[in-house]
């Protein structure tokens, strides 16, 4: 999704799916588009394992996201001051979040302002894909 489209969204859905499930979702989406039908465009980030999800969205990272959303810092340096952490560590985490599409940067000269484009992050974990049982958590 383009940045302006993301700004209109309010929720990021995070899931854990196998590679096969991800492949099936993409295939279904392409087939739906080819038929000319509308595709669900809810921004979704999928991990292939619970471990990857938990290693990426640690409590520390979630607090960083929350701080950016709340304080709207103008730069990476200001972000580090807001969370009272080392600039290098904050930069590395922000870079990873940007690669995943969780944040993006607005560049103003030499400053990069981190933008959290969603109001809500919803984590959906399927425990039994056969029956469709789901558990949902929102930090």
C-alpha cells in the first residue's frame, strides 16, 4: 500500500501463517482480482512462526511504537530521547520496523521522522486452523 493509503487506515492486523497459507492467500487474492471482484485490503503483516512474531514485536518494540504514536517525534534522535534509549539501538529497531511496513519515515533534510500510520495493532493467532478457532490480542 502507498503511504497515503496507509494514512487512511486505522488498524494493522498481525498474523502467524505457514508459508503454504501465505501462498494460498496470495493465490486467492490474485484470482479474485482477475475475476474483477474486490479484495479485502486490510493491511496485514504475517509471520511464519510464533517465534518470529515474538522476536519482532517484543514489549520493548511495542513501547517504541506506542511512544512514536503518542509523542510524534520529529527525528530518530528525538525518538531516542522520548524513550530514553541509545540512538543506535532505536535506529536499528526503527529500520527493521520500516522494512516490515510497521512504520515509515518522512524525510526532512537530513532528519527522518518515524510515522506510525495505524491507531490499533491487532494480533490474531489461529490455534486450530481446521476448526477456525482463533484467539485475538491487541496490545
